[in-house]
């Protein structure tokens, strides 16, 4: 039996719009008790667009016993402190990716939620694209067969003006470049469909296209724990930006997920296709996408609270991406294959 939850929203920057629209869509299931940002200008701007109550004190949300969950949409370098405070107050947490700016801090964050007994969900919305959902169903039904190969291509575009914003593409605020900031969605989806990567040989660099501290171009050969093999390429230097692509080769079928579309060629001659339309966010405007999949993330999080289960994208799932990114960057630094830490 579902409960109408009361939620607090922490962080009213660029990432908030699809979440706010999702909260409006799911108003029968969740009530916004308060929204908070340190910046008065951001609070005012948000209040002009959405009919949610605002506060200039985070403690107003944390000390309200009727608020059972929070959504944290702030930059990655703030996550550990905020999660600790929210978990200590007994609030379940839906957190924007990535977990934190370093894997050590990410592990502390996940541990803080576990020790406090609160649910932690991650905003990894690519899992909820219909193409991914349908492929996972075909996989469960045995129509794909054991995977022998799985690869991901993330060819996005961000102009230099994107990285000229303070903190963008830095280790101190974002924790990395294209892999952990943009690629995390596709890398999470790849591992959710193909299983964890066990070993990686990779290269990463800052291309001449951008002036930034961290990598905007990476590629790797990977071996999955299942024995399947594949490749990863990720960049924000591919003008004008292209849909992310995952290729999966099984013993019974070969599938491609291109943006929001699915194409499966079965060995018995059948073809399974899904082309729902939509997508976006691959070019200069990173927020140019519908909010449908964010709504699905929120609905799943609420279901998880009602059913006493883990959300579809958990803290452990996000850690697997951190471990993969760490191994790829370590391989690039050392010039040797690197084992990926397992959970």
C-alpha cells in the first residue's frame, strides 16, 4: 500500500528542472514540504517557476519529522556532508549523480546511509528508458542468450563555455571529466545489462578542443566478470553531439541501444524494434531532454520506500561506476591493464 511521502528538495541549480516537473506529475504520491538553496537568487528564480514552498534554512527541512525523504541536487563536492546530515536526521535520500568527487568519499557516503538505516537511490535515469527496460526483459526471458560482447560509445559535445563555468570539469568540484560527469549514465546502464567490468586497459586525455583540468576523451578495452569483452569510448569533443550507443552481442541475438531506440536482430530471423522518440542532452545544452525518465527514477524511489527494497539504481550500483572509472584512469596513467574493484 503506497503512502503519500513528504520530501525536501536541496539544491535549486541547473539540475532541478526535470525533478521539479516530476514532482508535479507525481503530486498524488509525494508532497514537497520545502525547497532549499544557499543562494537567495536561486530560491527566487525557482519560486517563479514552480509552486513549492521555499526556505533559507536547511535545518527547516531536516528538523521537520513529517519529511521522510529528501532529494539532493547539489554539486558532487557537497554530497558527503549533506548526506551525512540527512541520514542522521532519518531522511531517505535520492541523490543526483555522481556519489562524490572521490571514490573514498563515495564509499563513506554509501556507508553513512547504510549505518543510519536510510534508503539511498541515485539519479541514473538511463535505466528507465523504454529501450533499456525492454532489452532487460528480453534478456530475462532468455531471448538474447549469454552475452559474449558489450560496448559503449558516448560521443557528446560541450562547448568551451560549458567548462568556463566555475568548477566545471575540475577534480575539486566535479571529481573528474567526461567519464564520471557525463559517461556515468551510460556506464551504469552498460554494467546493469552486461554485468560488472572486471579488467580494463584504457587511455584518457584532455583533447585540444577544450581547456579543462580533467579528461574530455577516453577509450578502453574491457573484460567483464562474465568473460564477455568490449570497448568503451567517451568524449565531450564530438560536435555537434550524438546519441549514446550500447552494443550487446549474445548467443541468440545482437542488440543496439542508440539513444532512446532499441534494435534487436534475433538469430531466428525476428527483429525487435522500439523507437519512442525523445532523448537529447547530447549537445551544447545538456538539459535539452524530456523529464520522463527522471519521473520514473522518482516513482521507483517512492516504490522502494513503500516496498522496503533497494531502488533500481542503488549506492552500490553507483560505486561500480566509480570503480570502473578509477581503473580506466589508473590504466591510462600506468600503461598497464588494471583490475576493477568489485563489490
